[in-house]
């Protein structure tokens, strides 16, 4: 079984609550399978704090918004994806319940007393958090020192995805026309699993028009979503890191997430330049080798794509297929 990068196993959850007179109720939702009652939770997204990321999951999974605490009230663990997820819990006073939300067709939600909620959840550590929260919540008066409603600001994320391994079986083909090899398709399958887990859903995909990059995109398309705008460009095939940088600088600031699918050495050189000296351990891995189907996740530390340049991004992670196979 694949062992995903460590950041995948760091999750955050909200514990949604509301006051009913002097009583407190909490909201639980069903898991996607419908077999368990759980809290809204997910991987801590790149560029977001744990409580803000949890609030984002609450909106998507439970259709709720509110005021999330900036400190956790406990942690619990869950075996998943071949490892152990560590889930930090942040209470959230619910201020809005949506009639429709992204996962409304997949989940049910229900308000319960703290006692009833403890009976619904199967996880003993989570049950203990609910039990401990009771005293803390009842020690407060409604509205007393509670945070303001949460504003979720989406960071600008850049995904630099090198094409998967191509085939040299037909020596008569021009380099531009070489298709993916079987090994390249296997790598795309492994990376697709990672892309789904990490919620990599670019709004825009800039892709080289070469055959192997087009086929790489086709192989991961379901994982990243069909909604993304796509631009194929010969310049990504022919260009160096300066050319790729200019392509990215031209992206509209209305777009917050971009994936670039291209070729080495330009991809590696661009990633190293943008990352500067951030995240030294991951940067060292990337500098040692940027293999086919590798993905660098970078966070732009300014508010415009035009500001992209040397050391303007933080390297969040560097993922290669070998980690996942």
C-alpha cells in the first residue's frame, strides 16, 4: 500500500455547535459511505492554517459557516491510507446553514445534544473530546468571547507537473510526437490517487502541446476535475524557464490555482528559482532529481501572478511517483 507524503496525514476538523437557550447542540455528518457519524474534516490545505482549512471543509462537507476557534480542544487519530492521520479539532459556532452545498448528495447532517453525539461517534478519542468539551462550553455564556465569523482566503497555488515517462519504441517519431510509455501511465495512476487526496483542483491548466504532455493531462484529468480551463501551447514545449515564467505572469489574478504541465530541464529550473531557499529538505530532493510525473506544489507569497520571480514562492511539497508505488 502507498505511503503518502507526511502532510497528507495532518488533518483538521471543526466541531460545529450552537446554543439553544442554555443548552448546547453539536452537528454531526455522515461519512461518504453513510455508515458512520463524523465531524467535517480534511487535510490541512497548503497555505491555510489548520482552523481555516477545517472551516473550508465544513462549508464543503456540511454546508455550514461560522466562527471557528483559533485553538484546538483536542486531537484524535485515524488509520487511513496506509498510515495514521492526526486530526486536530477546532470548535465552530455555526452562524449559517446552507440549503444546498457541494456534498449535500453524499452526506446527511443532524444536530444532537453532546450526550447523544458521544453515542453516535465510534471513535473513543473523539468521544473523549466531546466529553471534555461539555465542561468548557457550559462554562461560557452564549456569545462570550467567541471569535468573529471566519473569512476563508484562498492562497495562490502553483502546481508544476512534469510529464510522465514517454516511449522510445518507435525511433521514427519526432520527439514532439512520442507518446507515454506503459510505465508513464502507471505513474499517472499513482499520482492521480495523490491528487485526489490532496484536493489538487487547478482552475487553469497550462499544458505543452507535445503528445506526451497531452496524454499526461488526459491520464490525470479525472483526478484534478474536468472543470479546469485548459490551454495547450507550443511555447511550453520549446521554451526555457524564462518563457514559462512569462506564461505564468500573464495569468489573470482572478485565478488562484494553476497547473503547468511541461518538460525538463525548464520545469526543474523554474521550480528551484521560484522556491528560493524555502523548505530546504524538499528543495534538496527536488534539486537532486526532478523525475517524470513529479509534482512541485508552490505557494505564491504575493497577491498577483505578475509578482512571480526568484524566491517569491514557498515550496510546500515535492511528490514523485516512487513514493506512491
